[in-house]
């Protein structure tokens, strides 16, 4: 697997986890594991914040029209 493909997979999985967290579908244990990881990993923390910004509509979206 190429590095870029690996990165895409990690991003996709993190998006899915964030979505499930938003829907309150993660178990308490999974929420704790995610929280613990995010405290240690600034890269994933930035991705989660970005995901949350998009869902709230805070992120700037390009107008391609």
C-alpha cells in the first residue's frame, strides 16, 4: 500500500469514528480510547476539529459555481 492510500484510509476511518461519536453510537470504552488518542496525537486532533467545523458549517467552502 502506498503512503497516500494509507493516509486516505486513516482519514476515512477517523471521519467514520467522528460521525459515530456525533450520532452517540460509540461505546463509552471507545469514546475513552478516542479521547486518550486525541490527547496524544495533534494530527488526529486537528482532523477531528476540522470534521466538527465542517459539520457546524464553520469551515470555509469554495464556491465552484
